C-alpha cells in the first residue's frame, strides 16, 4: 500500500544533527526495555510457582516505554529531534 519502507520513513522524519547524547539515550533506553522484556520471558519460563517477578519486569517495561515516549515528545518539542528538511 505504501511505497516507502518503514525504515526509510523513520530516517526521513527524524535526524540527529549534532546531538549524539540524545541518540545514545534513545538506544540505551530501548536496550533496557528489550532487556526487561527478555527478563520477563526468563521469569515466565523458570518460575513455576506464584512468583510476581514476571509481573514486575513487565510493569517496568511498560513504565520505561511510557517514559521514553514522553521524553521523545519533549525532545521533539524543544528541537532536539527536528524534522528533516
């Protein structure tokens, strides 16, 4: 339906001009979110009793995802993530 691949669409919208700390923060935050997801998977497989470690890991992942979304919105509003001209 769309002729532009998703990866090309993201690179067309967001550019990191001279602000690599924002880029590093985003990549670290995504890595922590993915790590929390895999730790929840690990707890799902290993904990056979009524442990709530998986629930805590998934709650942490959701909280970090919402926080990252809010921080990205603030960075976009302040001009750290400008639209590509």
